[in-house]
C-alpha cells in the first residue's frame, strides 16, 4: 500500500505572510499542533510552523502576533515522504525521526505539498502491527 492511499489529502496550510495570530487561530479551529507553510501558486513547501514555534520563537521573544509573519518563526527542517512511498517506508521515516506524522510531497522532482500522513492514518487502514511497532520505537526513545 502506498502513502497516497491513506494520507489526508488537501490538508490545510498557511501562506508565508499569514500572521502568528492567524496561524494560532487556524490551529485552534482545526485542532492541530502544526501547519505547513506553502506557496499558494504551486504549493511549494517553505517550512512548517508549530504551536511551539509560535509560543517559544514568537510570543516569548516579544514578537507582535498581530504583525509578525508565521514564516519568521517557522521550522525549516520538514520531515516528509512522497506519495508513492510505501507505508513501510513512511513508518521507517517516522521511527527514525521519532515523529507521528510526515508531510507528503507529490514527487521528488516537483516536491509540491500534497498531504499529511500520520500514524493514525496507517492504523485506520488496518496496519495494526506496523502502527504498533512504529509507536513502540518512537515511545522507547
């Protein structure tokens, strides 16, 4: 089974000029802890912003959440996989990075943002053993 068969498609993302306030409100409304930042034209990924980025790099540093772009506090290192990767490849990447989710890019040439895959997505598709092993490795570190 491939990532594209189980990933969350057309997920929400932020534009680079979205403010910290807008990012936080969107996270609140969607009950998310992170949002990718992408170009609206071709969905080229520019990074991600997490609730922690907003709090620690933004608010704690005295940045104005009404006027500071989320891109100013973003995390540049994005953990990702590709649509055509197998679930096993994605799970291995999650284990290595000790994370429960990955950004999904369409292909290695374009690298446009196309979705999110989480360990819960893998579990929902009856891959219980793969999910359990991945979670066990992540938790044990």
